[in-house]
């Protein structure tokens, strides 16, 4: 009676333990399902982020390239206008040489010279200054975009230096020299200055020197802009490649994680359904069945010599008995 009473709590305890195990495994199954859902969502999120990152990189690169193109075109305009202004300076020098040192204030040559300086040279230098200022502003805007591009991982595009400030200063210096030239021309008309050619060429030399320095700076800056364009294009391609590699790597990791969770879910479901984890007993039984015939064959092979030995022994016994009976008869 005591054995029956003691066995009942044991069965109840085992049943409770089994229920607790199934509950924990079921909880693990639910967590695996959530993990699988998160893995699938992670794959979708990675590819969505890839699309957004690629679009952002392409947009920033496109805007930067467009601004660089605008800067380069502006530099081309400045260079063209500087060449035109230097031609105007040459025309002024030629006109001053035609005036001579002693001129009449009412001479048509003086009026022509005055118009050449006031309506040809001065507006040309004004265009140079305006174009240089526009390019300078474009470079300032471009540097902000390059800084934005440099925020991307493993990206370092050097910003453009502020060399165009010197171009604006040179343009302002040339305009000041034109104003001095106009003042000198007024002095010539009033008779205060008699050395016309010297007075004019002194101012035009300052103008031409400023224009020459502007042209050198523009040519140097064009090379810098070209190198920056190439660097931006190379950087954009590298960033896009990095985004693709990162996306594929994360996708593979999520896939491996999802496969592991599927296997875990299957194992947990088998435990919840049957009360025990799946094992390899079936495979072991099949392997054992495959080995047994080999042992039987081995035994059959080993038993043949034994049968032969038993037959030989029995024949020897029979011969011995016949010999004994023969001897007894003769005796």
C-alpha cells in the first residue's frame, strides 16, 4: 500500500516537470518565431536602406558635380573676359601712342581715347570682377557640398581653397587703375599732365599686370576643379560599391540566422508535440541493420572450418572403434 502511495507523487512530479518543460520549449518556440520575423524584416530593411543610401550618395554627387561644372564654366568665362580686357588695354596703349605728349583738349583723338577708356575698358573690367565674384560664391557653396560628401564613411574629398578671393582682389585693383587712368586723362585735358604716353602706360601696365595674375590663378584653379571632379566621381563609385557589399553581407547574415531559427522552431515543435526532442535513433537503427548481415556472413564463414573439423573428428572416432572391435575379435 505504501508503494502505491509513494508512486503517485512521483508520477505527478514527473507530469508537472514535463508540463514545465513543454511550456519553456513553447516559449522558446515563440521567441524563435519572433526572431525569424525580425530576420525577414531585417532583410527587407537592409535593402530599403540600400536604396535610400544609394539615392542619397547619387544625389549629393550629382549636385556636387553640377556645381563643379558651373564653377568650371565660370572660370572659362573669367578667362575669356580677361583675355578680352587685355586686348582692350592694348588698344588703349595704341591710342595713347597716337595722341603724343602734346595734345589739344578739343582734339577728336582725345574724345576717342576717352570713350575707349570709359565705355570699353572699364565695362570689360567690370565684367571680369562680376564673373570672379560669381565663381567665388559658387566655390563657397561647393565647399559646403564637399563637406557634406565627406560625412560619408571612408570618404575624403579636399575642399577647394579660397584662391578666388585673390582673383577678386586683382579685379578690384584693375578697376582702381582704370579710375586712375580716367583721372590722368582729365589732367591731360586740363593741361596738368603733358606726358600723355607715360601717364597712360603707367596705369595700363598696372591693369595688365592684375589681369595677368587673374589669368594665372584661373588656369591653376581650373586644374584643381578638374581633379576634384575626378575625385568626386571615384569617391561616388567607391561609396556605391561599399553600400552594395555591406547590403549583401548583412543579407547573408540574416539568411543564416533565419535558417538557424527555422531549425530551432522545428526542434521545439517536435518536443511540444511528442514530449521529447528528435534524435538520430532511426538513423542509428538503419546503420545497425546494415552491419548485422556482415556479422552473420562473418560467422558463417568462420563456422565452415569448425564443421569440417567436427566431421574429421567423428570419422577418426569411428575408425578407432572399428580397430578396437577387430582386435577384440581376433583376440
